[in-house]
């Protein structure tokens, strides 16, 4: 009987501590909330690109790098989901002083992403949904690694932007996505998340494949005929939003890198 009342007390304590008003400060974190079926908890989101239809009526608290702190406070959140790159250092420090719980998510690998999805689910009181989604994501990740493994990794240059030329560093989750597809980021020795490089350094590293985000960037490589035939379009922007959907975006990336598999 004593164990029964203790278990009941723990249930009521968890319910009392359950969050009810969540502000998400990154589109990827908002997507995770949706994937966990917890969109009813969202009272504010930071905008960046197109919103999912389910979040069309959720109040905005600003845009990337431009957080409206007064608006955020007016929504009275009891949990803030933060990706560090979404706001500047001064506002990040201000958030930490608000006496509002802040969960910081910055995965550097797909395994870390899966763990953070589960951790966010627990923060939202959706632990079972998080467990189920994490199992699905790990299974998909294992399938992709097994299917696309190579004895010798394919050398890839991942282009973020072309004017000026930016790529991703070795600690960025996209580098891990490339490794799942049996590839290696030719700039994986760089530590910055999005380092600026130049054409000469790209040519020197001699990538077998160049990945670009749109047709205009692909056409720009025609100025270097020896490289133009190596350029391929990334099918969507899902790789740039670390949420559950990223695993399917990685699957499409693997198809681009290994069209005959």
C-alpha cells in the first residue's frame, strides 16, 4: 500500500510540474514539438523561413537574431526551447537570467539529435511519444548507415552559399549526415560551424561531388568546367533543420550521392 501511494504521489508531482506554455526559438525545435504531438503547448515561436500550417496562428517572438524579449515575456512561458545560434550572445545571457527554464539544443550528430528529441519530449511531458520517435529515428539511422557504407568515403564539398563561399565545418550535424551516406566533408578539419572558404581551397581539396542548394549556385560552377560535372543539387532544405524529419532528408541526400544504389 505504501508503494502505491508513493507511486501516486510521483504521478501527481509530475503533473504539477508539467509545462503548459512553451516558446520555441528555432524552426527545428518547433518541428520537434509538432512531431511529438505537443503543438498545443506552443504559445510563441521564433520565425525563420516558412512555417508549418499547424503553427500558422502561433504568435511570433521575432526572427533569427532579432528576438522580441518584451513579446516573449508577455506570453508567460514556463519553458523556452533554445538553439544557441538563433539569438545573439547578449540575449542568450538575458534569457538565462529570466528565471524561466531554458532547454538548450545544439546537436552535432544525428545520434545526439535523437537523444535531444527524447529529452525534449520529457521536458514537454510527452516521454512515451519521445521514446517511440527516438526508436524510429535510430532504426532509420542504422538502416541508412548499413545501406550506404563505403570502403572508401566519397569526398564531398557541401556548399552553403556562394557569394561569399561558405561550407560546413567538421562539428556540424551535416558533416555527420554525409558520413551516414558513406561520404566525407572535405572541410571536416575546420572547427567553425559555417566557415568561409575560397574557390582555390575547394579545388585544392579536389572533391568528387559538390553539393549546392539551388540551380543558380549550380550554374555558377560552369566557370570551372572541370568541376561543373561534379555538381549535384541537394533535394531540399531538410538537412538544415535538425528535427525528426532530418532523417528522411538524409535518406534523400544518400540517394543523390549514390544514385545507382
